[in-house]
């Protein structure tokens, strides 16, 4: 094995290691967020990187459905007038 192959293998191993470490970091963030939501931790509203403005503006009795797209409309169209 010459030096270029060795350098290539080192880069490949470092890249794969970095990839798996980033996956572990993201999983840790998800677990921490779930724990904070379950506990009702108020510090969640002040955490950097977490967008909460939609949750703050939801009317009382609203349900949050995960993975549901939100489309804001400024006017309600009345189909019966057409």
C-alpha cells in the first residue's frame, strides 16, 4: 500500500467517523427535546435553534400534528358565492 492509498483510507475513516458522530449528536438533541416536551420545561421557549413562534400563536384547544404542512391563508374563500 503506497502513501496515497493510506491517505485515502485515513480520509475515508475520518469521514465515516464524523458522519456517525454527527448522527449521535442529532439523536441526543432529539432525545433532549422529547424529554423537555414531556416535562413541560419552560426553558424550551428560550433555547437557541428551536422555533416556537407557531406554537405560541396556536389558539386554545389546538392540536399539533407532527409532519403536517402548515399553510397560512390571509382570507377565507367562500365557495358558495361562486
